């Protein structure tokens, strides 16, 4: 079943689902499950699914420490974030067999950060043709599976890796 998500309807989502505090700090305080979307926890950072993904398997690596940029984190946290980014790519290769990846961070409002107060890295699996007329003309993204199914597949992938 394809799930349709429209990035141009973010204003509605952001206004109707606002939670108090930092979404990443709040998530790490909850039990890991398909609701909080944390697929793996390290010692200093964790891997969480993006609630509004560009493609199935869109992950983020987030430090437990609430900091707005990488340079304010200690070297051990930055190192673990890179290791979890690499491990995430391995898991995604095993689970989804993507042809490529986009990986990076939007640090600060001018860079497009949706959550500018808590730095995080994005890992987005990509396939040739994964953008099509739906995105261009229909202002809609089509995802091939439900977010809860993606969570289960990715979490299992981390357990097996």
C-alpha cells in the first residue's frame, strides 16, 4: 500500500502536532517503539526514523546532548555520530538495497534546519527515479510502506547488524 505525504502541507502538520520542548530530547525519554521511532541507541547518540521522510528508510542520527551544532559536542559524541551514520547506511543497504545515499545536516535556520536547536544528521537512501511527477505536479510524495513497517524493518536490521 502506498502512503501519500505532501511536504507542502507541513504548515498544517507543524501547527496541529506541536509538542512542548525539543522533539529529540522528548523522544529519547520515551520507550523505543514505533511511536517514538528510535531504532537504535548508542552511548552518546541514537538513530531515529524521520517522521516526515523523503524516502522509506530516511534516518537521523541525533546526539543525546541538546546542542545546536556539531562543534559544541565533544569529540567522542561526534565520532559516535559518524559511526552510527556509517552503520545506518549498512543497515539500509541490507534492508532496502538503495542505489545511493544523501547524507548531511542542516545546521541553523538559514540552512533549512527544521529543528535548529538540536543538531542531527540525515541519512536518506536513494534510487534512480525515486522522484517523479507526483512530487513535481501533485505536490505529493508517495512512500511504498507505512512508517511503522519501516520502523520494524530498520530496527530488526540494527539487531542483526
